[in-house]
């Protein structure tokens, strides 16, 4: 029996090692087909710290506590219990009583082995139950596992289960063979030791050889299976995740959010004033992604966390960040042999391989009449993305979904001229008028006409921004949208009340270029951004306050790519600071008949919606909440999805300028969540969010699903209401239409 065990173990091990080595070489070859990735090896020491923190500490996985903890024990078991595999080989080749040198019979090691085996067993059973409870057959489309390859997940789960059971059985047989009774060496396996103690030494030795061989066979079979399936991310991520995390965009561990990556061609910056004839614009073929992108695709675990939080997927649209990545992964590995074959020899390749290589990256995904495969990515998938970053925030292995989606958009816009027709109006407005509303620059200061003080404008009373503390960047929405103008007026009035000196650019201000860049039109973005950077430099800007989350992100993060260093704060940050410093004093509402300062018997309920480009993209979560918490008479109620898990309003990624024709509307889903808190007011800190949520409230009021007293309002307006109570007399205002019912020109979504 032992001879058979040796033969089986040897053959399986040699085959497994050979096949895995070949597959690893093949996978490396696929990844090397990608374009150069810039800035992925800087700060190596910091990258090592980040990688060890995220892998050993499971910092990202533990955002889902139970699943993260269970996965951690499986992860530790996978590594630590490797030593038990070595022991199994020793038992097969050297004898049933073989143990690791030095530590093999050291009771702390044996106790640790048993403890980890038990916890791994419990953990994998927990994960099996979780997968079954979240199975698509129970939850349908809402299951995060929809589209995942189930047989692969089952195979990995039951392999781990079998290994853990083998380890505990071996410990029981080893204890019975030693005949020592209870001892710290077999503290957890003692029930098994007692159960097997009646067996003869020969029977126990045979049992050890059999179970050790099974353990080796299970492990070798696992290696053979994953070697035969290089796209089996649920298994391969155990190895590739270390590299993917080490090479992530930000060495300090920050997510790949905030600024988009600049456009490179073959690793070099593109000169947009005089681009080269062979420059690569975005990704029009799978090999035009960077090698880091191809590593991303290979590393996907198919866990579906990204899918579960995607606003597009959650509202019935075809975009799933997971399926987007998996489609590119499968296509990359299928096309790789064609790309690796010299051009002169490609005609001799199999027809199926040539057909795969000829697939368009974007287009109709159905097979053609002649049987040719359809495109890899459906256009509706590509253009459903709001670039909210929820997928990137949740991904446990740091896949950079938003960057990849925008890279494909760049190629579609700049090379193929294939994009939603609504974007034509957006691009025309940005190119000819410098704003997406296609309004004249002469109207940029209309918002200031009814203010009781003169707003300083650069070039008209203020010659240099060095004369004032802040540049107030108004933004296109703040200048042209009727609802956003109220936020602009409120911020200007509050800064004036607090004695903060500021000035605006007036007609010299133009769109930051955010909607152009997120929709893939890098040429228009570069034109607008360069113009703004030059204006800000000439004006001597050093500090800026911004009301639009998208302008905030662009000026703060992306203009730095063009060499502009500017301290940028969001208006909620600055206003919160002014309240803390006592320069603005919120005042309670008038006391009721009870004289307790309350409205009736309760405070006014307010819920806060986190703008994606303020929260997830820039980690500004607390200042708006702290500011709301400082307002007397306000009770802040959080939505179930808030902070880093906040649900998008639907306006980002230039979606504000595109109609939603598939599924339900993202803004309605978010509005429903806000209304369900019982809040009378929905507060936010971004004009895009304000427009989308206002439209959502208007729609729900028309449907009867929201009360007529629900209002969408900016945090600055709430603060101004409170501060004004302390002014005598308050400023008179003309009667205005309810914000939820106002018309807003421009966005097709409104």
C-alpha cells in the first residue's frame, strides 16, 4: 500500500508542477502583451507595506465583516497549512510517524496547526453557506454571483474543505499511533484520537498513508485544474493578488479614484497639440490596455462585490463591472496566441483563433449571420457607467474598473467617433461656449445680481487673486442652473458674513472639462484644462473654494497633472471650519409654544447624500455631516447606503447629459432611499446631485410616493437659513418657485 501511495503522489506532483509552471509562463506572456504602465514601481518600500497590510490584514475584505473574517482564516490556512502538506509527503515517503524537523513535535506548532485547520474548516463552511444563500437561483439578478463561474468556485471550496478534513483525520491517526492519550499536542483532535485508539499500529499506519496520499492527490489535482484554466480567477487570485496590489496606482494604498490617469501612448505622454500618427488613443483592442490592466483582468476573483454596489447594475442596466472585466479577461487569453504569433505565420492559425482576434472591442455582442463572434463589450455596457467608483472602492484586489472603462470610451470618442448622440450637444457647448449648457459667457455672473453686496470679480476691482484669501470657483452649474445658483448665492453670502475675502473669475471662468474627460473626449478636456490652468496661474491663485464636487476633483487632482499646484477646498469644508471658528453662528429656529426651540415635538429630519466625487473620490465625508450636526433644530438621518457605500445620484461620468433608456432611473432609486428615512429635506453638496435628486423628488411627488414637503437643498443653504436667524432684519427675498418643481435647462436627465 505504501508503494502505491508513493507512486500516486510522485506522478501527480510531477504532473501538477510541470503544468503549473507552463501555465504561469503563459499567463506572464499574456500580461506582457499590454502597453507600458507608468508610475507602478515608485516608492517600493511603501508598496511592500501596502501589499502586506492589504493581504495579511485583509483591510479591504474586512469591509464585509463576516465574509472578510471567514476569508482571512481560509487565507491563513492556505498558507500555514502548507506545512501539513510537507508533513503528508514525509509520511508517504519516510514513514507514518514522520514529522517536520525541530518543530514537528513542538506542541505550540501542533496546537496551532489543529486550531487553524478547525477554523479553516468552519470558515470555508461559512463561505459555502453564504454563497448558497446569495445564489442567483434565490436572488436572481440581485445576486452578486450572477455571471460568476460556479463550478470553479465549488471546486475551490470543496478542495479546501477536503484538505481541512484530511488534516484533522491525520492528527487523529497520529495521536492514536503515538498512544499518548490527551496532551497539548492533540488538544483539539483528541476526540478523533480517542475514536481511533482501538486500531492496531499497522492499521493506523495504513490509514495515515491513505489519508496523506488523498491530501496530496487533492492538492495536486487542484494545481492541475487551475493549470488547465488560466482564467480561473477564483483560484489564481491567491497568487496574482499580491502582484496586483503591489503595482496598484497609489503606493500608499489609496484607491484608483479621484484623478483619471493621463493618456499615454506606448508609455509616453501624448502631445495633444501635435499627436503622433501612430499614437494609441485609449483602448480599442485588448492589447492596447496596459499590462497592469491585463493583470487586473487576470486577478478578478468573480466575488461580485463590484456588481453588488454598481448603480447601473442595480437599476437594471447591462453594465456589471465584474462581467466587464471577465469579458476582457477571457478575450485577452483567447486572443493571446494570435498576438504572440509572428504576422507572417498568422494565416496558418486556426479559423476560430483568427475570428477571436478579429472581434471588435465595442459593438453588438451577438454573433453575426456567418457565425463570427460578436464584440466583447456592448455599447450600452460602456455608456451606462457613472464613474461613481463604488466598484473600485469595494474591490478586494484593487482592480481599476473606472480607468479601464474610460480608456475604452476615449478610443470610441477620439478614434471611432462612436458615442451616444446626446453627447454631441455636450461637446458643442464645451468647445464653443465653454460650458455644457451651451450658454453665453456673458451670463456667468447673473447669479450675483440679487445679492445685497458686490461680488468681487477678477479684473473689476480685483487685479490679482493675491489680494483676496480665496478664489471662489463658481462652476458652470453654479452659474447657469437655476437650482445650483441658490447654492452659489448662499456660499457667497456666507463668506461675506464671515468676513472671508474672495473673488470670482466671472467670464474668464470656463468648464473644468470633467464631463468631457469622463465621456472620453480627452482633446476637449485638454483644451479647457489648459485654458483654466493658464488663467489661474496668471491670476495668481493660491487657494480656491469650490461648490461642485466634479470641479473640486478636477481642479484639486487633475490640474496637478498639468503642473498647477493649488490648495482647493470644498465649500462644506470651508463653511464647517468657519462655524467651528465662530465666524458663522447657526441660530435655533423660533421657539414654539413650549419655548424649547423645537418644531412641534421633534427636530426637522434631514438626510445627507454623499456626492461620489466628494466622498469616494476624495474621502470628504465628515465636514458636511459635522456642519449639519452643528445646525440647531436639525436631526440628521443616515441612509442605509452612505459614506463610502453611498449610492450614486446618476449624474457622473457625463451621464447627466445622457438619457436613461434602460432599466429604472438611478436618481429615482436614490431618491426613494432618501425619502424612506422620513427626512423632510435631502441635503447634498454638489449641484449635479441636487439636480438629479430634485428631479427624483418631483417625479415621486407626481407619483404620490413622496410627500409634497420633501425638499432637496444644499448644505450651504441650510447653514444660511440658520445664520440668517441671527441677523436683524433678515434680507427680503422675492417669492420663488419650489426647488423641486423648477425647470433647469441643459441636462437631458432632468
